[in-house]
């Protein structure tokens, strides 16, 4: 039996999904291209999932002329923001609840008799619904002897029954990032964003301010003073944050470096968000003279800046000065 499809339907409001917006913001059109390519492969081959391995990463990278490391990072990011199911992705499978729902709907429209979603990849909403549906699938398999497949008649009848009982199989995709949060209630991606904001606001110690910012608002349940509502846009909140010592807490770097460096950073992040984050974490100090700009950074950042030297020069970071890198001595 044919599993895949020659085409699939897409929602016209897909680019309003905040997860897609985040993907575009952090990886540019490369991120969207990789995501769309993988969706096509999912629906074309198996219909509801795709094996994620080195060969698949190579195929995607070769098609778009990208580095395999960038493709792997984009896929990992898609798992982090919820476009792909993170837990299943860690087992080498790309899928999601919305992919499986669309697959089931396409199977029904095509009047195919069997909807084959492997049990180990099945994603059908919250745990209570999942347990109920799994029990019904097990009962059906016992009666039909079809070993793990859901017949068309079963899927149609059960879906109708679920709708009558207000237990719909449809999925409401979250707008906010649904990454696995740490004990302080903040994801690693969010921490990087806070550091980025404080870095370009020229805080003397952006890493310490990230900790102070998170400690302050996590203690209040991420609510502003006097407001019972939980803050939805934490990055906007970070942009309003004041350093612990306002008089001496800013001006870590000269403005001649920081302002044009924002353009360099944005261009690098469009190619590789991870490299961009490593770069700003590794810059320690900048010294500027009439004919020379000296960036003091760790060795990893030096190598990354040298890799992206074309972007650095094209953004006129140096203002015609000779650019030098130095690794601080312990």
C-alpha cells in the first residue's frame, strides 16, 4: 500500500505561527527552506514521519548548498520550539502532532483504508486523550487482528464519536515557545536572547544581569509589580531591565565597535545562530585606536570571527582600521 502522497495541503496562516517567525528570525530563509523540505519528504515518503539520520541531513544540505552542521542545528531548533516533537526527534524520528493530524485527514479524503501511525511515534494531544485513544486502538487491534493499523471505518467512527463526546482529535498549536524549561522556568534559548539584549545594551556584566533578571521575575511568577497577569513577552521585559549599578553598569564596549557589530552579529546569526551566540559570549574587551581595532576574545570566538571575516569587513566594523584579535591571558 502506498504510504506517501504526491501533494499535501498547507494552512494559509502558517507564517503567523510564532514558532515559524522565530525560525525565520534566527535562521533566515535557510530555516524555512529546510523545514519545508522536510515536510515534503515526510508527506511524500511515509506520510506522517521521517527518519532523521546523517543521510537525510546530507540530502537536505546538498539540495540547498548548506553545511550539514547548519541543517542539523535548524532541525534541532525546530524541535526546541515545537515544530517537531522534541522527544521523538531525540530518537531519530521527525514528526509532530499537527503532521500526524494532517496525515490522518489526507488519508480520509483519499479514502485509503488504513491509517498507519506507529505506536511509538503516536502523538494525539494530552496524556488523558492519548491513553483513551491508545486503549481504543489496542481494543480494535485485538478485534481486527490487523496488528497496529487503524482501518478507515474505525478512524471515521471513532473520530465522530470523539467529537460527540467533546474529545476532538484536532490540535491547537501553541504560539509561544514550548521548549523544555529548566528549574527557573526559562529555556536555554530564552537565556541566550536575554544575554544578547544585555550585550547590545552594553551592560558591563550581561551574564550576571541575566541571572539577576531571571531570579527577580521567576520569584514573582513572571509578573510585573501590581499586575496579576503573567508576562507574555519576556524579551520586551528584558529590554526594559536596569543594571544593578546604573552609573557603572553600562558602556562595556566603545560605541564605535558595538553599533556596527550589531549588524555583523545579525548577518552571522542569519547563517548560524549557534555561532553568533558563541561569538558574543566570547568577546571580552575591545580596544580602538586611530589605525587599529583590537578585539580581545576567547580562542573559539577568534576562530569564529575569522571564519566570518567577510561579514565583519562588509559591515564596516573596523572603520578602515586594521583588525586584530587577542586571546586574554589567565
